[in-house]
């Protein structure tokens, strides 16, 4: 591990958590995972636990509303519940764009999961289509059959083989690396339009319905529709500011390695 490449700052006193479930939603196709996790953080009034910065993040800064610059950041939040498992939420502006740093980052996140005795990981993302889906389908895959059976639902298709190519990025690596640690992991992927500036809000909403039901979160998912304008303005501005060069370099690298049929980047 290149320890000097990473800075993980703890925010306040570490809480005592009850076998938390990690839910990851970093930027990717349609920003489906990011939209869903940002909504969960707001609606659950989750508390910030860690801030993560790294030399491996895209070489860009964001200009905020005060006309000042901010480095890209990834954050971990937590929410405690009574009589059921707590939740860790992983969200942020970016994710690592090269292979080594993606592995390093994923291992560090799993270190955090195991530090709090977490036994389950859920990753979220989008499947890029050539047209805007009227009603996005949600697919799932996992690192063992037990967790897929646990989350099985009429809203989810488990027949993902042949629908997408490799799941590239943190959303995929967390699943594979979690299996080495005997941690159950599952990914929910919603169909969305594959244009870089399109926001997959409908896909995020379908995933949120599943999480709300399976984790008994008691959320008003329809609030997402009311918050669309705020979500759009926040994400679109940062997406526009984020260097297209770094995104295209990553995409070309993955396409060269895996072929031209890459339709999902974690």
C-alpha cells in the first residue's frame, strides 16, 4: 500500500455500530449510485465519519459557490438504528481512475467495514444504454448465491450474465475483494442512458425502492422527485468541472484492455 498517497481523516469520535451494512454509491454511468447514496445521506440525516483524499484521485479541483477551489473528496457516513443493523454510506465527488489505486481504495474501505464488524457490502451503479429507458430495470450480482437469494425480489433481475461486460471500478472490486475477507457483497445496477451528462434519477429511484424495502428504512422515495432540481444543479456542475481528459483516459484504457463493448464503469 502506498500509505503516503492516501489521507483518511476521522470526523469526531468513532461510534459503536451494530454489524453495519456498507452502501457504496460513487460517480459512474448516469451517476445512479451517487444520486441514491446522496439521497440516503440526506434523508437518514447520517453523520460524517471519515473524509478521504488521495493523490490517485483525478487531477482536478472544483470551484464552489464562493468562487474558491475544493479538492475532490470521498466521504463515509453512518446511521444508527434501534433493534437492527446500522448503515455505513460511502459517497463522494470521484473515485480512483487507475487499477492500482482502485484496488488500494477498495481494500481501505473494506478495512473500515471490518473495523466496525460489518458483514455485508452493497454497491450501486448504472448500466449504460443507447436510449433513455422508460422504466429502468434493476439487475443484481454478488459474490455468493446466499446474498443474492437474500435480496431476491420481483423488482430485481438476477440474470445479469451477458447484459454487461466487466464491472469496472470500486463498485465491482468491493464485491470481489470482499469475498476474500468472507464478507457478503451484492451490487444493484439500474438501466440508464449512457450519455456522460445524463443523470439516471429514474434508475436511482428504482434502486432506492429496493433498499427501502429490504433494509426497512421507511423513506419517502417520492421526495427524490421534489429534490431533482437541487440534485441536478449540484452533480451537473461538478461533472462539468471534472476533467474530461481524465475520464476519457480511463475509458480508453478500459476499452483497450477489455474491448469496445464496455457499457458499465463502476
